[in-house]
């Protein structure tokens, strides 16, 4: 498809923002139909499925922010003039067609779709059946926004496929697909990786850790852990595991308060054998639980006797997403942050900030746990490939 000018792309995004505002009530009512049809078997998925006024406000903000950002396409990255006079320039370029496969979240239809469109790409959207009515309503607004700016509706296409049809498309696409971005649980990601025939950006599992160092501020630790666990259990940046150094002053008092506070927030607390004497807890029975991402009101707390062992444990079990150290010791924090193999590492702050908007990117396509081609939140400026432009006057080699 012929590339769209930045002025046209921005106009479509601005029109889309206005349409979402105009259709706010209908979007929410349509979403309530999806919620009524959902069986409630997965608390995290149900939370992601819901669209309310706050979520619509976020959709509109995302579109307006995207429209105000610089064009990520055509940005010069490298310039070289050869001895023979040839000029070599490397610039960012659009991928072409991006397929986004996602579960339950209608806001992805806007936020991720908007980022892909702003960066010059045609968008194929494949949402989950649980959000079908919401997604189709939002896609109809995309089509209105495109047509209002004399742009083909083909730039945004919804694939209403079942699992078998999706697999067939992944294995033998009926149209050119340059990049696939799956957003959802581990089963969805593994399904896409197993069948895709083009590059896949993996938006992987969380299973994030907090390590409470022996020199931690315990009030700060309590605040961070409670926020990271309970503020949004459906988020991939939520915390699932806590490791505490028993050399922490008032270790037993802090641990008791932490468990009590989590229980007051209806969190199921599982502890390793070193903490089995604490009340209102379950003792860990299977070590495999350290690998699990919960997306639920559940947390595992254990002890660890050194920073080195904390690093080894986190690198063994975490999903490569986010990890936190709580400490006043900046040297220890530096060693921890440099040694942890994760997309985002923190000192004295909640892992809930691992998010494109919170990192100043103006939204995100996904949070990648792969190391290529971009790690962590993938913003507008990252959703590009590159292209070499070479200018000569008859030079030969």
C-alpha cells in the first residue's frame, strides 16, 4: 500500500479520538454485553475485558498523544560519505503489515493499533472471542476515521477467526505479514510462536520479584510490595514473589506485618519452609510455583541469605520482565540491577511502572521480554525497522 503522509496519519488519529469521545456511551454499553457473556472463570481476563469511563479516557489520551508525537519513520540514524563520493544514509522505515493477536483487552484495539498505524504500518487485529463485540465496535470507528480522511479502510482490518482459522493463517498467511505481536498469556504466546512463519515480538510473562535487602527501609518495602501486588492483579508488571534477607533488622516483625497487610487485601500468602511458623499462611509444597505468573490475589514469600543468591534465584525463575531491590545501599542496588536479567530493574519503586506511558513513551505496543529487537515497553519510536539509502554518480566497485 502507498505510504501515508504524517499529516494524514495524524488526522486519522485525531478523528479517531473525537469518534471515541462521541461514541463513549455506546462503547461502554457494547462492552457490557461482552462482560455479560463472559463466564467469569478468569479474574484477570475479566478485569482486562472491562471498559469504563476511565478506560475510554485513556483510549482518547493515547490517540491524542500519538497524534502529537514526531513521525518515527524516515529518521536518519547514520550518515557516511565514501571516499569515492557515494553518500550512504540509514533511516527508520515502517515494517509494512503488523498482526496483533490479543486476549480480552479492547483498549489494545486502540492503543496498540494506534501505535502501529502512526508508525506507518497496515494493521491486522485478531482479538479474543470474549471481547468480540467491543472490538468490532472500535474497529468500525477506525474505519469511519479512515474514510473521513479519504484513506482506505484496508489500513485497519479485523480478523474474526476461530483458533483453527488463526493457526491456518499463521502457517500460511493469505496476505503479507511482516511482524506479529501476541499480547496475552503464556498459552497464547506459545501458540503464536509455534505456528508463525514471520518474526514475532514476544510480550512475555511477568512473574516479577521484589528483593528486600538487609539494608532496606521497611516502611518503604511494605508500601512498594502492597502496591505492586494489589493495585492491578491482571497486569504483567504486578509482583508475584518476595525474597527477604533474614539479616534485616526486625525481620520477624516486618514479615508478620507484611503478611497481615497482604491478607487484609485478600491476598493468598504462600511461604517457604523458613517462614512456615507465621500464622495465616500456606507452606509451599512444590518448587515449580516459583516459575508461575499468578495474575491473581496470590503471592509467594521466602527468605534468601545473600544478594548473590537473590540474583541467582530471580534469574532462574523470573519471566525476564521486572525485578525490584529495596535497599538504602546504592552499591548493592547497582550490583543487583546490573546482574539481573530482566527488561526493567528497580531500586525502591514499584514494578507497576513498567509501562510505556509511565516510561514517557506515550503508550506501548507491548512489553517485550525478548532482547531483539527492543526489550521492555515498545513505544512508537521502537516500532520501526531501517532502510539504507545510497546516492551515487556512476561509481562502480
